[in-house]
């Protein structure tokens, strides 16, 4: 059997009436456009449900719909990168009918509360990080003190006839032990604490941001059907149209 005959037979079996459905919706890519500049962020989405994830259950400490994870990450990363701007303006452009004024106000409050709660969680993480760092340092100091004494002893001329390369190797091992013991508290107290502070600052900036809703008519760009899915009449029409 020829390939074309097989395809025609399959189409006929799937559509025995021979009527082409011209009102079926054309599926396309969802509208998601993110843009940023100093002090401003523009988020273009299909509708409000693309901004607030109402289907997923809320997690502590949030009490309302969660913000879309991709949008939230983009906003936080933008605020962290743009450190010089004291304030930030967020424009939410929706390809849907305008929302009622009360719903807009509620969605603004929900976004602000979301970032406020995230800032509180980040502050809690900062305190836990500091507590663990000081606890780690408390256990590390005795080991570091003993290792330092051993390292000083190894630098003295050997009185036991031990080859020099053995004492040098032992000295390097002691130095590595000291470095391992002090690295965790230093990382938590210096580096982790610094980056957590930056995140908290960005979240507070987003919680106090000016949020504006805008609306734009139109839909996402439809996806052209594959050549194998076109009817013979569509193929002929496309050829005549050039």
C-alpha cells in the first residue's frame, strides 16, 4: 500500500463525515514575557492564573495562592541584581479582560504578602545559619588549637631521626585538618550570611514595590499545522497564495 493512501485512509477513519472542523481552537505557546531595566520589571502573562498558582496548595508561612515560581524567581533575581535602585516598579501585563478593582487590590496585597513572608523565612534561615556556625566553631577551636601545637612541633628539627619528607607530609596533613575545621564556620558567618542578607534586602524591596496591572488584547501566536495535518484544499490554497 502507498504511504499517501494509508494516510488518507487513516484520516477517513478518524473523520467519517468528511466535514472539516473550522471552529476548533488553535493551540499555541502560552504568553510569558519577562523584561527588566533599572528600577522596573515587566511581566507579560496570559491571565491572572498564570501569575498566581491557585491550583497548588499553599505552604508555610503563606496563607494565600502561591506566586508562580518562575515569575517569583525572576523578580527576586532582578531585585538582587539591581542593588542601586532604592525602589522597584512591577508592571503585570495580562492578555485578558480587565480585572475588577477589588480583585486587583487583592492580588497586589497577595504579591506583597508573598514577598514579606519569604523575607521572614529568609531571616529565620539567617538566624539558624548563624547559630549553626557558632556551634561548629565551638567544636572546631579545640581541634584547631591541638593541630596548631602539632604543626609547631613538626617545624622544629627532628630529634627522632625521622626523615624530613615525613615531617613535611605530616605538617601538610595538619594544615588540611585546620582548614577543614575552620572552613564551615567561616563560610556560614561570612559568605552565606552575606548572600542571605542580599536576598532579604531584595525581598523587602519587592514587598514594598509599586505593582501596576495593564491589559492587552490578543492571544499567543498560533502554531502553524504541520504539512501532514493539512487538508488537500488547504495545500492547494497555500500554493495559489504563494
